[in-house]
């Protein structure tokens, strides 16, 4: 089942979405494969510390993370990956590594790759390692209010 907070947000806003159940996966590329979605369309959510504040960065599964490029892309002076403990302290309603890309749930600013804007749909983890969500990108953008990353 997708995270209750996510389901409530989508349902209350009348968003059309599709839940995709799949075997447990722990890497974005594996999840894209399991859900039969091109890895450029599957969004992975990465939690970083940018200038000492936690932020969400949403990238296609096909993209590699280069911290220096990412730092420049979101306009931070200092950037590092958040630890698993830091993530668990803030995100307690989802499995670590399966967070949906909605930073408002956790008081985090969200930055999204322009590559994800190239497709009509976006697919992402629904809060567990065995369920994903597909929805229109424009609905995602309307609800998540992501900041564009400079690339």
C-alpha cells in the first residue's frame, strides 16, 4: 500500500494516479525495471544536506549523482548526502530509500531534474520498496512545488 499521507494528498486533490505493485527492489534502476518503466522516467528521491538543511533532490533513475554538479545545480555552498539516521529522524512514515518525492510532507525543499519534465508522466516509489505510483508530471509539479535544478 502506498504511504497514507501520499494517498490522501492525491485523492483530496482529485489526481488521477496508478499504483504499481512489484517485487521488493532497493535501487531506482531495479525498480524501473520491475515496473516496466524506462529508467529516465522513474524518479529517484535523494535526501541531501544543502547548507546544513535537508532537501529532496528528484532525479531520473538513469542519472548518476555527482555531488559537485548537484551542489551547483541547486545553488548550495555545501552539499553532502544525508545519513540513513538523519533520513529516519525526519521521514518515519516510509521505508528509507522509498520516499515519494513530496518534500512538503517533511518540511523539505524539493529540487527536480529538468530531465523528468520531458515526459508526460512521472513514476516514483510510493513509500515502500514494493509499490510505485504513476501520475501526470503536471499534477506532480502542481502538488509538490519543486524547484528546477540548473543543469
